[in-house]
C-alpha cells in the first residue's frame, strides 16, 4: 500500500512526523505538506499563482518528503495530478495540533486534505489531537492512526466519504463512531492601530466551546476520553429540506 501523508500545520509539525511513523509499517509512505502553517484555510485551491514544490532532505529514512508553497488541498491535488508517479492507495492527514470537531471541519485544512482525496476517488482519514500545546505528546496517536488507516485500507469507504478522527488529549478509553456535534464560537473582532495610526483588525476571542453533553457526538466522545470517528461526506445537500422547499410559494 502506498500512503500519502499531509497536514495543514506545515512540513515541520510534530504531528506530521508522528503520523508518518504510524504509517511506515503499513507500506510505502510519501509526505507532501505545506511549507508553512496553513491552519483554518479550509478547502482552498491555488489557481492564480505558481506552486513550487521542493524536496525536504533527510526528513525520515526511506520517506520521500516535499514542501509545497500552497494550501493543504494543493498538496493532495499536485500528488494526484501527476507529481507523484506511483499510484497512491490511501491519504491520511494530520495529526493536527488541536481538535477538528463539529463545524470546525468547514475551516479545517486537515480535513480539506482528506476531502480533496475523496474528490479524486481515494479513501482518506483526517486525524486531530485535542491538545494545542506546543509540547503536546503525539505518541498516543500513533497506534490509533495506524489501526484506523489499516482498517480503512481493508474495508474502503463509500465514494465521496472520509473519516474525521479526533483523539483526546487525555488517556484514551476506547473509540466511538460519532456524528458531528454543535460548536459554540466565541470570536471577537479586535481593533487596534498601527504605529501610523491606521486601524487593523484581528479575529480573536476565546477558544470555541460546544455541547459536550449530547451522547453520540464527536464533542461528547472526546470530552469523555474516547477517540471520535466521524464519517463525513462531500454531499452537503440538506435532504430533509427538499420536500419543504417544493412547498414554498416562489414565483419568477
């Protein structure tokens, strides 16, 4: 099995190295990741500027690694569009520094790597750790990622579907198949002045919260110490609203 490993935290992120180590016993591993941190870039694709890809020397013995001056989904795209000549069988992304739960998936470059793979018809899994510390311990993620990647390679996934996996930063109690929960974002617009008196802005505020009490959601599972495994599909249609829309009184 040939596995493509990528992320959104950048080529030198410790979570990427941990994920690379996790995949090595499963087959050949190729790493293509952004050269700089691309967190919260979502499913961005670069179309109006050149992409440059450089080899990363001595990344890990036996692993070809490359850095791309683009987005996380660019990394998957360039691999699938011919930069990597050998067939790729599985794409894994992460391990992200911090969780990607509930609506986070719409912002996440980590998840975008996997979604881009699904567009190309490949099975893919996105991994995140519920720990944002710079010195976070990614070693517990290695057996989790290895086993889920093995199982995904064995069982495959439906078309246009990925797995979004969140690993608790506390001792792991097991794993749960989950659905997306509901986040509560507490963003604030922070206005300041530069040295010339001109205003500039940051999107700041407290870290997001969310409903951790509703059993069966990704937020609940991670809060309880379980690895959360959420199947996500690219079909964003709100199927339950189709009949209701037919009944709207619209005339034009």
